[in-house]
C-alpha cells in the first residue's frame, strides 16, 4: 500500500502516514502517552531499558547528579558493552547467526557469525594484551572500512581499553594531533583501502603521523591491498602475523568494567581550537544506543541492517557497530564508494543481501539522486522496510526521492537528529509516527527538547531559537578528554541555572510539536554530513608558508549541503593567483584530508574583525551570499 500525503496545502502540515503493515508490527505501538510517562519518571524509564541488558552487577543509583554537569549513570553497576554486543548472543540461537556481511570495493565478500566474530575479537584482544595494552589506555585506530575495524574496536572494549577511531579519510595533521592528544602507544592501521578503484595510502600517512608522534611504540597493520609499504623494525607488525601466533588465543575473558568506565573517545570539531575528544562510557552508552535503535528503527531478529556511515564518525560507532550488535542484528558493511564501478552499487547490494533497513546521509542520497532513477529501478529493493537519514537537514526533494524511488512510496523515512556528544538519536520518529518531510519530528523517550531564546524562554511556535536538551540522558558524553572545564563551558554554561544542554543548533517547533532543525549556530561546518571546524581549516591554511591570516566559512552547496569557502591574507609582498589558490586548496587537503578541501580560496587585503580581533565570519558569509550584513557595530574600521 502506498502512503499518500493527507494534505498538500503547506509543508508544515504535509503528513505521510506509515503503512499499516509496518505500524502493526512495530516494537513501539504508541508514542504520546509512553513519552509523557518517560518524562514524568526518567530514571524509571532508563532503569527499565537498562534491565534488558546483561550486567555483571546491577547499578545502585540510576542517575547521580551530585556534581553537575558531570552526571553519572548506573553508578555501582558493572557491565561491558562487549558482553552485550557479543557474549550474551553466544548462549542463544544467535551464535550461528550472521553478525556481519562485509563487501569490499573490488567485490570480495566476508561474512561472520557471532561465533566467528567472538573468535576474531578475542584473538585480537589477546594480541593487544600481549602488546601490553592496559585497561584505560587509548588505542588509536586508523583504518578503511574493513571488518578488522569493528574487530579492533570491540577488542579494545573487551579488555577495558579505550579506542580512538580516526576517520580513514583524514590526513597526517589530523591523525598526528589525535594520536598525541590521546597519548596513544598503539596504533592499528592498514596498508591501504579501496576507494573508487584506487588504493589509498593509509600506511604512508600513518608513518608520517607517527614520525610526529613520540608516544607511539607499536603499530599493527592489516594487509588489505598488498601494496608495498614501509615497515619499521621493532615498531611495525602485520596483523595477520600476530593473529597466527599462539598468544592470539581465541579465548579471552571480557573485562568487568564499571558502568562509568570510559569506552572510547571520539574527536569532533568544535567552535574554537583543536578538535575535542568526547568521552563515552560502557554503561550509559550501551543502554542508549541499543534502546534508540530498537525504538526508531524497529530492529528485529530477521533484519539486515545497513548503516552506510564510516565507523570513523559517531554514526558508525553507535549504529554500525555497537547498537545493532547489542540488538543481535546482522550488519552490512561496505568498503568503498557508492558509485563504484557504477551508480547502482548500493542498490545492487541491497538486492543481493536483502537489506531491510538503510541508514545514510542526505548528501549520499542527493549524490545518488543525480544519476537518475534508472539505476535503482534496475534492482528489486522490495526487502527495504525502513529508511534513515542523519547528519544534516534533509531537503524535501531528497526526502521524496528517497521515499518514492528507493522506498517505493512505502518505507517511512526516519530523519534522526543527534550529535557526537549525545551518543545516540535524540529527535527522531518511530515507525508509527506520521512524517513531515524535512522534520526530525519528535523527541525520543526520556528526552525533553526545547527551542528557546537567550533567557531560556520557549520561543513561539514556528519561531527560530536555540535547541536545548532539558536534562541529562544516559548516552551523553561525560566530558572532553583532558579538558573538563571546556566540556562544562561549551555545553552546560549558558543554561546552567536550568541544567540544560546547549546543542549548538538552531531549530523551530511547529504547531503540531514537530521539530525542524535549521543548522549550526557556531563555527562548526557540516560538509557532506561530515563535521569540521572553521578553526581547523584556518589553521591548516596558516601552516602554509605564504599565508599570514585565514578565515573559513560555509556556503550552501547542492549536493554536499555546505561547502567550505576560504579567505586568506598573504604574507608581505606575495600576490595571489590561480596557481597559488590551487596550491592552498591542495595544502588543506594534504594536511586534513580531502573532505576539508576548500571550494574556493579568495585573496583579501584584510579580514572583517571585531575590535577585539575576532574574525567576523558572519560578515564574510553575508557578503558572499549578497544578503544584509546585519549589525556591524562591533566591526573594526
Ligand atoms: C547536524 C552526527 C539536521 C546538526 C550524528 C548537529 C542534523 C550535527 C541532523 C552533529 C538531522 C545531525 N537534521 N541536522 N537529522 N543530524 N545534524 O556530531 O547540526 O557529526 O549538531 O553527529 O549534525 O554532527 P555530528
């Protein structure tokens, strides 16, 4: 049965009703009352969800708010995420169920049952132990999308070590900075990966980054491509060699960790300075990712779940690796580009593996939409039940294409709003929620959302305001690694009195209570759904010998959502030309990674600044877009 909009007068009232067949079988059958109940007794709600998991010892207190904003969840409880994501399935029918179906870009396929995944994870956990990896230590992982990436993450978690996954598309500077912030002693990488028919130079980049990182003692490299790479004596080991040694025994006890023990850090861009490492924990994160996935995406035992995000970002952590494995699902993972060798690669994989839920970004949808309907039309996509979107606002046109062409007009689109900091989905529909294209709809259970002004007053329906979360939730990041003050300052200071979390986004709530995310209100840029900071792009530019000062802004882009545009002041006497522009764009790409490559570099004599010397990016943006520059009273002459 096709879903039809019930009203086409104005966008806010355009409602798509999920098909009855989906609603009837949904894990959650009713929202309004259950939501009200979860807010009236949040701790009760979260305790109920936590009970569905395997604990070594039950918690004493659900929420400890004695040291705000450093909330603690399930204190006194003993748990390990791996005991939930793997161990407990081994005692059920899931032992022989597929945990993972992986396809490499060249077309090679690997599958792994939960039993096999446990063996690999346990073996690698023993390898890490033999390298002296201890509880609480941070292992940096820099890999392409190959099975060894989730295996390495799970192996760290299993022994109580923390992982810091650095996106495989990042370059030397970004990797070196993150290794040094984490004081990592061990790096896990690969000799390369496949992307658009080419081999990436992962190990060469890792080598250069390690030259700048004195803390590294051991580097373990997976042989993925077989290309020639430089291996340093006494530091570099092949993954396969280590896994063949007797120390890599397939039996390994899962470490008993405290609910509040850190599970990982993940670096993400903020308003100022260097990226910050957000810390997530074993207890709250396990509860939050598994519950939200079950509610929003209705995960069932027979589902084939494909989250097409890279594990190097939070979406990959929460919903490619942990959330689905805790729920005992079969995950699909793919190494390469969506349009390689042809733009039907994804659609052919959906057909081949019978994928029932696809979770991706609006940029990916817009990118594939450009190639036209004929590519998906070649494939039987009838296995799909639900579709998901994350990372940036989805424009109604892409929403409709996704719904109609990919979802045959039947699959509801779960537009999910959340952040690295939130650990999991915060605002998102359930499979029973009537949808409005472009709105992430309503808050998840236990989550109270507000759209407020400077004073914390709710703005009127339809008006823009700051998005806040009213109170803590189990999946929240606990701190910024090594910088607790910055954590308190960035997220909790502005609404300290009320105890609210400031998201850094602006939004509006319509008359039906539907939430519409507008975008970032700070200097974070979302390019193709990837999160970057203007400050990082600027510091990459300034590291070039010709550049004296730089500013970066985001301007709308048809496919990427936003693109980076930059302005530079050159050092004395230098003149900007096309050649230098190209050189600077390449320089940023070499330093940070291709996703940060600026669309344009413009040469200016001066940058608009406040009297205190802060660059007014807002003015640059207004000029570039030809709109009113707004209040200029703080502008220096
Ligand atoms: C943006 C990604 C609109 C938002 C999970 C947020 C979205 C930032 C949506 C976090 C959505 C994420 N609609 N905007 N459905 N989802 N965003 O940390 O600006 O990489 O603050 O986490 O992405 O990005 P992050």
